[in-house]
C-alpha cells in the first residue's frame, strides 16, 4: 500500500510541475544537440575525404563479391 501511495504522490508532483529532477533543458536534448554539432564540425571540413573513403570501401566490397 505504501508503494501505491508513493507512486500516486510522485505522479501528482509531476503533473503539478514539482518534479525536482525537471530542468529547463533536459539532458537528452542537450546531448542530442551537442552530438549534432560534433557531427557537423567533423563533416564540414572533412566531407570530401569521408565521401571518398566510403565510396572506396563500398567499391572494394562490391568488386570483391563478383
């Protein structure tokens, strides 16, 4: 019975916005934005090298299968 009471109290606190772990920007949003920024920071200067490496890898796989 105590567990059920704690669950209901926690749910009501979240509905009222009194969740102590609630922040302005959730951590997963910040991680997603930072990951996208890192991908762009790597992709922009090295785009041609990355595309060439992937094309080379794909051509070696497809030519080796025949």
